[in-house]
């Protein structure tokens, strides 16, 4: 969800105003994905590396997240959405963690769509956590190193119940993965939009889905 800061600065606002506007785009995109039958949507809301930002910006982002979870509670429940999170959730301030865990628990049996927030998340950090988990299981004698295959490894990830990414959308004209779902994006299709995240709308989402529908996913095999 890139470009909040640049959008705000281009309007003469503080970067934080861009994140606030970006939270409105989150509403639009979640609703549109639910309506279109998307089964799983992961939003990269705060990376492991974002902790290096100015403390005022971090504080504002954490407040926005807590506010989002409280404000959207009814909408999430009424639309049968299951809220999950990936990342070092224990590093989040208590106010965010509490609100998040409460709604994750309340929505855990919802089946309409899974909305996953990547918070204090990094793809390399996720892979390291999975390696540590599997090493502990090997040391405990629960599994043997030679039994570790891509299926077992995928399940050990924070995003273990999610499966591979079909479509990765990045806004603001940046052409990087930036430590996002490194393992799960192995065969993802990419859609890059020049729009800043606060300006990204339903029409842009439709364009991304239309582009995806025209891709020929060969997974290394020969095409039809
Ligand atoms: C990256 O753009 C965006 C973020 C680090 C924060 C994203 C957060 C939100 C959209 C709002 C809160 C989230 C939810 C789920 C309610 P940037 O700030 O790096 O933009 P820039 O590249 O233009 O500086």
C-alpha cells in the first residue's frame, strides 16, 4: 500500500494525512474484494523495517490500525470476513494487539473471505521463524530433516494457512517486492500501478484483475 507519504506531500499535507487517506482506500479495497469473491486478501500495513521511521509516524500508524480494527468490527462480522495477522505481532503496542486479537478471535469461524494484515512483517523474518520452528521440531525428534519438503515448510510459515499468492499488487510506481511474502510469491503474478495508494480505487482494482485474468500461468511448464 505504497505512496501514502508522497501523496500527502504532493497535497501539502503531513505524511500522516496520507496514511489516514490510505486507510480509506483499505475500506474500498476490502469491500470490493469481498464483493468480487476474493478468498484471501493480505495487506502489507507495516513492515519489520518500518520501525525505523520517525516515532511520530509510527505512533500515528499504530493509532490508525487500532482505530481501523475497532471501527470496522461490525462490517467485518456482518460480511462474514475472517481477520488474521502475520508478523511479529508481539512487538505491536498493547492497544493494537488487544483490539486485533479480540477481533481475530471473534471472526475466526467466518468463511466469506480472509483478510490478513501483515504487521511488523518481513518475508525474510518469516522464513527465519519457519526455519527455527522446524529446527526445534527436529531437535525434539518430532520430524526428521529429510522429511522437510516445500509443503511442510509452507505450513511452518506465519502465512502457513494461506497458500501461494496469485496476484501481488503494488502501488506508487515502485517495482520492488520489499520483503513481502517472499516464499509465497514464488509464482505470483505482479501488477504495478503508478497510482499512489490513497488514490487507488475500484477501477484500478478491476484493471489489476483484468490483467491477471489475461496472464498465462505456466509454473515452469510448457504453455497450452
Ligand atoms: C507505505 O507507504 C505505507 C505504509 C508504511 C503504511 C500503510 C498503512 C495504511 C494504508 C493505513 C493503515 C492500515 C490499515 C490496514 C487500516 P509510504 O508511507 O512508504 O509512502 P511513501 O513511499 O510515499 O513515503
